[in-house]
């Protein structure tokens, strides 16, 4: 049974061809190197285009976010005011998102952990 290297040598169509002259080898090398340089230049052009598209998306998100930020801040400021009837030992912070989700934290300054270990 033949191994892979022997199979490749048997199937080589150029095994009986004479080697290239130095002139032909250099000409082929120049063609390959020129094609490689063109591919590298187009690759960097694609890279620049991708970075420009990413920058445009980021700027769009920032502009839209800045446009919506003041309205959300005003809404949150109105909700976070502490009610007057609440006990002074309790403090409450509320956040309301644009979708209507409410998050409420209540802080109790008189809170004690079981066992008396308050740190």
C-alpha cells in the first residue's frame, strides 16, 4: 500500500517537465508579489471602511442617546423625590425606565442583622 507522499508524486503532472529558467522564475515571482501587494492594499481599504462604518454606528447611538437622556433624567428626578410623610429613618430611591419598569430601594437606618453583628 502506498502512502500519501508516493500517491502525490505519482499524480504530479509536472514530474517530467524541465525546470523553469531563471528569467521565467523571476518573472513569475514578480507577478505573484505584485498580486500580493494589491491584495494587501485592498485589505487595508476594507479595514478602513469597516472602521468608518463602526464609527458611524457609534456616533448614531451617542446622538440618539443624548437626545433621549434629558427626558429620562427629568422623569427620574421627579420620581426620586422623597415623600414628606415617610419616616426619617427610612430612605427610598426609585428608578423608572422608559418601558415602565420600576425599581425601588428602601434603606432603613435602624436595620439590625440577626445576632447583633452590624458592620
